[in-house]
């Protein structure tokens, strides 16, 4: 008797409906972030911030299912439902990432009803809904003891297949102190007319907030009688929310988000992707929108012969000099690859170019013996020359291509300097057209440069035909340079430097940018 073998059925996966929040990626819940980090399939909306996809594993499948008001839809609602069902039945962990909260005008219940019919397991993770976020980020408390103790959330875009509205405008008009209308821009004339018709005063304050909690947020105010004209004049389009009620008066006092010093400024960050986060976070905390165009890709050098030989006889060196964070990172990486650790450096003094490099060194359990007052190669050379360097061996692990100011100054003083290539800067490819389009549209306010190589590689990426085209592309774009050497490289290319901190650190650079913005409040994004 023979028996046939059948393959085991694929266990059904699970679908997680996750609220992505109103736009600011920092407003997603910890549970939502965890699920994104472990997702195998992500089906995401138009209103979900693309930065959230950075949490998703690289091998996960990403499916855009966005729907814009008045625009083309990537999928119908039925198509989205089927996507979730199909991928779950294939055994995948599926995250359905929805803007705001899945259950507040998000059609989350409809999607779950389909999952239930198919016997598919699910979980719902709440999100910060756009109504509360728009009000909060516009400086409007939707409830207040002195103004109102009630609030109503209403959609301005009901199911078009319904025969009649199930919103009782005659009761709602005066029944709730604050009324927040989702998706109400296109129907705003009808909504304001109904509210006035059923007893709400035409003088009732109204605010409209577009792209709430994002750097593109834009708010206008009026009354029930005037808000339609205000919105039309400001050319406000979806996505936007409408807030009706006396609490809108408090915006003059409580508005905070749009008052941040760099709000409305688009700033290009040219650091490597690995190092950009610190600068980006600090600029965004002050309200800027950062456009990350990495101009440098760091890689190991192909030949470590010089460094390996120096590591083998490191006790013969009086000093090791680190002039960048990357030099520290790649030096210790090679040190560890050769089977050594920080104890190998016990007999050698170490100097760093600045405080940030010293902090990076501390991560390896080593404290710098010398940090110059002036955070440049020249400043480091001057500090070392105050010690006795004549006849001393000095190791300089650095980029394959770098300025010669430091080694030449030390060599002239009688030191024996070993330059050990430790890493190399490779200009990244691609994104030229995207960058040029941003500049052509006049939608860049500022460019930040944190080294001479970021300047050179940025200009190479930009690909301007000549100086005249370069001046045209960067017309009215401010330039911030972290220090004098970087600034000199900017000027050598026919450009001017608008911002340069007294101390050459990221913190001081950000503070200098903030001070500049406060002194020049009229310079905001042009497109």
C-alpha cells in the first residue's frame, strides 16, 4: 500500500492596521514602530510620512496604496482589501499603515470586516488623529474650561453612494462647542452655510490647517462668514482640516509650531548619511525641513599597508592625530581587524582636531590628551608646536585625499610624520536632477557644508556648466560653512558664505543658523 504525501498548508499571516499619525514621523506609537521594524509587507497611504518606511526591513515588500482627494487612486478600496487578504494568506506579517487613526474616518473598520470574513487574524494600533494634531500644532486647544467642554469630529466628505447625509447639521451647529471637519475644503462653502443657517453665529472664529505637524504646515484664520474667501485667496488645497469654535481665539497666545525660528526654511544637508542625523535632528527641532543630499560616501581604502605597519610599531610613535570622526571610526575598525584593541595605544599620546572628534574617541575608551582651542588642522598644528615635536614620530590616519596644512607644519618643525590613508571619500551617484529641480524651483533656502569635500562634491553633483549657471541655480540660497577652511573652499568656487560659527562644531553651526534666521525673518521658502 502506498501513501501520498501532501505539502503542509502555509500558516495564515496576520494583518496589523497601524495609525501613522498626522504627518510628523515622531508621533507614531512605539507599538507601531515595532511592527514596522518586523513587517514583511507594508501597504501604506498617501498621508503616511515616507520617513516611517525607514523603519521597515530592507527585504520587506512596500506597496503604495495612496488615495488623494480629487486625484488618481493607486488602488480602489476593494483592491486594498484584497491586497491585505492575499498577502496574509501567503503567510506574511502585513502592516497596513494608515494616516492618522485607522478608526477615525480612516475606513479601518471596512478593511477589518473583510479580514474577518476571510478568517484572517488582525490587530489595530491607534494613531494620533489629524483633528487633535492639527489643532494642537496650530496652537488651538479643542477644549478649554472657559470656552467649551464639547467637541465634535465630522467628515466633510461622506460616502458618495449614500442617498442622504447622516450628519444632523441642525443639531450639530449649536450642539458642540468645537467642531473639527475632516476633508472639508471642497465642501467648505456648503458647511459654513449650513452652520450659519442652523444658528451658529457668522462671527464664529474658524481656522484651517493644511499638512498639520509637518514642515509644510500652513494655517489661516477667519470666521464662518469669511473663511471661504480666506481659503480661496490662500489657495489652500487638501489635505486640510477645519476647526470651528471660540477656542480658535487662543491661537494668538498658544501658537508655537509655526513660530519656531527655522519654520518654513528648507535646508540642504550635505553630510554623509551616517553623520547627517545629528545635524538634521537639531535643524528640525528648530522647525526646518531638511533635504538630505549626501555628497560623500565613506569607504575603506584599498591598501592598508602604511597603517598596518604603523600599528605594528605603534609604541615608537609619540602622537596619533585624528582630524575627523571618520578617521577615528576607520582607524579603530582596522585596529580591531588586526587583532588589537585600545590597550595597544597605551604608550602613545593622542590629539584630536575638536570636541566632537574627542567624543567619538571616547566611544573606544580613549580620552584625548590634546584638543586645540581652534577646531581646525591649523589649530591642531599650532597646539602641537607648543610641545616638543622635533624628532618625534607622529602618526596621522586620515582620508586618502586631504589638505597638507597639518603634516607640512609639523614636518617643518622637525617632526617625522607618517600619513596613513585610512578611509576615502567617494562622491555618491544619482539625484542630480532632483537636486537641480529643487534649486530651479527656488524651493531651497540654505545649504550647509561641514567640510571642504562636501563643497567640492556638492558642486560636482550639481554639475553646473559654468560659474554663471552656478550663480543662477544658487540665487538667493544662503550658505552655511562650519569653519574657515570649508568657507575658503566655498569662496574659491566663486560663492559667498553667509553663516559661519565662531566655534567649528555642529551645535555652534545650528545656533549660528538660528541666530541668522531670527535676524532675517523675511527669508522663507520661495516655492
